[in-house]
C-alpha cells in the first residue's frame, strides 16, 4: 500500500509539472507567449518524476531504496495528513447533508426504478451525458442561437443535384480559361482565374468531380428528392457528428457491461462527455464543412460496423447473420465515405478472423452463413465504389485526389503525398504543439502553423505543406494519457500467459479491445505520413483512441487499490480535456463564434471579466 502511494505521488507530481507548463504564463512562471525556458523546465521536471518512478520499479537494490523512502518521516507525515483530511471530511456536517440529500434523491419513485439494475443505471448516466453533449453541439454549431446553422459549403449538394440529374460529374462547367491552361493543377497557373473555378474539386477530362466519397452526397440527394431543397455540408457534418456521439455512447456502455461492470455507472456520464467534447471534436464544429462531413461519416460507419460485429455474437455463442450483414454494409459505407480507413478495415478483418479461429470449436452453429452475409455485403459495396471510380476516372482505384484543384500540384507530385519524412513534424504537431494562452475569454486558441512556429529540433522536409492550426493531443486532450493503463493491463495479461498462448488473449475475450487499439493507432500512423497536417485529420484516430483511454480508466477504477487517488486523476484529466476542447471550439480556426455572433461572444468576454482572478 505504501509503495503504491509513492508511485502515485510521482505520477501526480509529473502531471502537476507538465500541466503547470501549459499555464505557466497565468501562474507567473513564464511570461513568454511561446515555449519559454520556464515551460521547458517544468516539462523536464515532470519527465524526471516519471523516469524516477521507472527507475525505482526495476531491480532489487532499487526496490530496497524505494522501501526506505516509503518508511521515511516525510512520507509518514503525508500519509497522516491525508488520513486526517479524509476523516475530517467524512465527519463534517456538509458531508452528512450531501449524503442525506443523495439518498433521498435515490428513493424517489422514478429514480428507484432506474437504480433497480446496473444496466438501467449505466444507460441513464450515459444517455444524460449524451444529451448534454448534443446540446453543446447544437449550441456551438448555431453560434449560441439554437435556431440556425451557420452556412459553410455545398459540395455534397452539388453532387446530389448531379445524381438526381442522372450524371456523375457535377452540373457546374469548368471555365474555358481553366481548361486552356497547360497545367490546370498548378496553383500558380490558376492564380489569374481568381475564384472563377471550384476550389478543391477534381478536374478530369473537362468535368468537375468530387474526390470525397459519395455516401453523404447520396443522403443529400435523398433529402433533396423528398424536400425539394438542398442540404448544406454543415448540416450533414452535424448529423454525422451527432450519430458519432451516439455510437460512441453505445461503445462506452458495451465496454462497461462486458469488462468492468463493477465500475460505478456515474463515471459513464463523464466518459461520454469527455469523448464528445474533448479536442478535436469542438474544433471541428467551429468549421463544419465538406471535409468534416466526410471524416465524421467515415468514423460513424466504422464504429457502428464494428459494434454490429460484436452484437452479432449472441449470448449462447451463436452468430446472428442479420447483425453481421449490417456490419458488412456499414464497414463498406465507411470506406465509401473515407477511403483512408482501408488499413483499419484490414486490421478489423484480421482481428475478426483470429477470433473466429479461436472459437471455431466452441461455436454452437456453422458461422459460414454469417461470414458470407458480412463479406458479401461488404464486397457488393466495394464493387459499386470501384465501378463508380472507373466511370469517373477510368480506374477502379482512383478516387480523384490526384486531380484536385488545391494548394499544391498533387497530379505531378503524387509520390510526395505520403512520405516517412513527414513523421517527425507531424508527431510534434499532433502530439506536443501547445495552444496560445491569452488573458481573456476563451483563454486559449490554436495558432496557425508558420515557419516560426516549429521548435529548433524539427526540420521541415521538401513537399511538406502546413497552414492549418494544429494542437497536440497530449497537451490539450490529456485524457489520452489513460491509454497507458489500458496498454499496461493488456501487456500484463499477455505476459502472464506467455508468447505461445498470447494469441488466445488477442483472439479471445479481448479481441474487441485489440480491434479498437489497432483502429486508433493505424488511423493515427496514417496521418503521420501525410504531407498536410490539420486538426480535422485527428478525428480519423481520436474516437478509437479515446475509447481505449476510457478502457484504461475503467481498468484503473476496477482495481480497488488507491481507487480514490486514481479517480481523482481520471476526473482531473477528463475535466481538463473537456474544458480545453470547449474553449478551443469557441474560436476554431477562423474566429467562428465571434464572426457568427459577435454580441454573445463579447458578452461572454465581459462576463468572465467580472469573475475574480480572471482578467
């Protein structure tokens, strides 16, 4: 017990130092807007605490030294102070009053029904968290008005109108000046045209196409056919964002019921709020465009498809073909919306095959029918997409990104789009880049990437293009750190059974967790190779990574040792991630809220000025 207490003190000391580094200006430690010496010292101090912990946990001599530290007078004083503090709180009038009101609330008729079973309690808190999350989505997307979305773009509606007219290329015609250029894909050659052409469309054989998958456009076409009006990209993006939050809530309930039923169900509300409001999701809401609609739809279909595979295993061990048919359709739609997810789909297929192979002797029925249902539906969707590509670009494997009219000439530099040379700058941008802190509401924002914004140890490779604001997950979404307990728990489980039997763990009861792990890591690794860093690309990985972090948090809470301390750490990491996500989403990349609703924005600034210690 004493040893573990010192472990957690070192962990908390590291978190306190690293957390203070990002608020060093407000604390008066570092007055620089950028990354000054004070922040660097705090980061190094936090890493020192964690390295010290790693050093103490290895070797008999070090364990002996650790024992001496545990028995030191200073730690005894800390332990005595902690016990006195908790004892005083539990004997206080406030604690007794709160406890009495809490039990009275639980005895209300409706609440008593909800609290009758653990599943009802879990669903109640999860749905409550989902409701709060969706309310914030609508609030931010409408800039606080709750009645009208801020228009962004209409790419999918253009494609929808083309579909309803019986053609695949857009109805809009490229200008003759564009078609007359020797190289229309060169941004320099297009400068004289101004805004006479459609930016980010794909140009091929004299027609405009979209390189984004057709699934959102098909939904927009169905809406236009029924209502007679168009559906903006912002509406599609918000729809898929809400669907993604719903499917993430179902996933949290699944992880809780399957692995950690002893964890208090009230934690589920916090987890739903964290995965829904942590960066980059609020930042995406501040610019709901065609890009976000494509990414969010791909994530929704993929997580929904995997969940259908999981639900396809009935309680008696048999496989439900209906669930798996739905899974094949949903996973196919995920690729139809976002072809970048192809490596992830391969991983999910491998995990499923390993799981089936591990259970083949215990399955009560023949799984061939279910496998054919899932595989056949998936194959049908993929054949349709390849035919769609062939009609457009004379190749079943070309989605149109090569022919983009964008910031760089991808058509003539296609081999530089993905490169290992981009890994280090992308790692810094996606994991470590800090926000800019300011002395008024919303207190922080994401600065745009510039030449001066890179640290001295990063060398920018040729072909790397950066303009968008990007922030590091480890900095503004510290809840992601709880992936470490999840990975540690899985590693220890594999270590106990040995290498030869590890496949039984991977393909056994933990195949779902390994599927989510690969989903998040593969999605993240893919964007590390991409030539263009942007905050929205993090959404290709963060839903699965945050679910894995939630798994790690539940594994911590499931262990009774120092549960209060671990609960406090989880609460602080979650609240920090939620608050940072909300504050960053207020401005977004283009001062969204201020531009859309300046009166409310400046009202919030003045409101926070009235709060003591907030300047």
